[in-house]
C-alpha cells in the first residue's frame, strides 16, 4: 500500500496543470536537441584518430625485436557521424602489416608512406579523406633468434635514511634474455632499470619497474622486481690480521713486529657477526723493502670484504727483520 501511495503522489504531481506545461517543454527541448545533434553530425570535420598496427605472418625462426604492435595517428576528414564510428566503433580496429611483403632483409622491414596510407584507407569508408599520418613511414626490426642472457642492474637515485646503507641489492629475476642484431648483442653487457628515485627509507625497499632498452632491442621479461636491503652503519675495529709478504724470495722469511695488524672500518650491524680477521688482507712488499733499506716497512690493506667501507690500518709502518730459513 505504501508503494502504491507513493506512485499515485508522483503521478498526480507530474500531471498536474502546472507540470503538464513543464513536461511539454521538456519534450520539445529533447526533440530540438535530437535535431541539433543530427545537423551537427552531418557537418564535415577533421579529427585525429589512433589506429593499432600489427605485424602478421612472422616466420617461426624470426623474432621481432621492435614491438609487434604499435599505434599510428591519422588526421581524417569526414562527416561527424562517420568520425564518431571511427572513434567509438570497431571500424578502425587495427591495420595489419604482412611481414614478408615489407621485409627488406638484414633485420629491417620498412613500410613506405604511400603503402601505409593505402593500408589505412582500406579500412575507411569511401567518403573519408586522410590528410596526415604520423609517423609517415613505419619501420620494424627483427633477428633470426640471436639471443644473449645478461644481468639486470639498477639505475637512478636510491638513498636510504641517515645511518643506513644498502647492504644488498636483490634482483628478481637476476638476468634477462636480450634479442637484437649481432652487432648490438656484442656490446650489451647488462640491462638497466628505468631511472629510479627513492630516498629516506629504512626498511627493505621493493620496486617493480620496467627495464630500459632501445626500440630495436627486445628484452624478455620487460619488467623486474628489485629489492634494496638496508642495514645500520656502525664503526668497528678488528685485530689479529696476519701480515703477508709479497715477492719474497725462496729461503727468506719476513718477520714483522707486531706480526698482526688492526683495521678500523665501517660496516652494517648484521655483517659484524660474520667478519673474521682472515677476511682482510694486509701485505708488505719485499721489493719495496729491498730498495728502501729502512728500519721500518710499509704495510698495505690489500683486500676488505664486500660491504665494508672506510677501512684503514691502525699503523702504516711496522718494524721488521728478514731471516734465512
């Protein structure tokens, strides 16, 4: 009963003497809008339309290194209702480029401006006129399956918060397959990410990104996940590092005083638990000692573990004696 009462109230309101005139006004307004739309769409216009372009008939032994699908823009002139069908219908769904017809050999195919215009006009109604095409000619690249697997590297600006540093960079996947001409494959050593820009983070940063490459180079896959693991920086010392002698002749022994060195360095807190004196290399050079004839010899920090920075020896010279075995 409640719904019926509401319906009766609305009907009485709409068809009252006052609202009858309003409904008549709305009807003629709607009718005039229809006539205006018909007249407007019957006028001639010029509009830009994007058309997908697809290369078809690619042999099985051929790999397209440029995108198999692209988009061209055409400036087309016709009546409004025709342009509406191009913009919102499927009349211009795509333009297909037969691979064998436009393959010029040597890994390159070209579709001239005249051919591209002809292929586009095949999909237009007779009354439509193409006034411009961008780009004017189409080019695609391919190879015969030549491939190279290279590592992924990140590029850009990735800076953690103060007192933190990037302790490890993890790539998922860690490498990609690259398809290109033999000349380009020879010079490609790694594939880099798009330019990254992340600052002031503390926890592990995970980035989903595209991989940058030239237009005639194909990368599989084209996206990667990069994880930047962080750690807290701390200063520490490690003692008991043996001093080794380089270029020591047979039958001679170098004894230094002290026999072991001490190194001051900066590293992550989690890495400190795993560091040992044997991970560092401190050396003296017999040839330098022989030429210098000094009471003290220089010692050098030759190797530090990955992740250790700003490493310095507590002393740069030590006493020594050279003995016969």
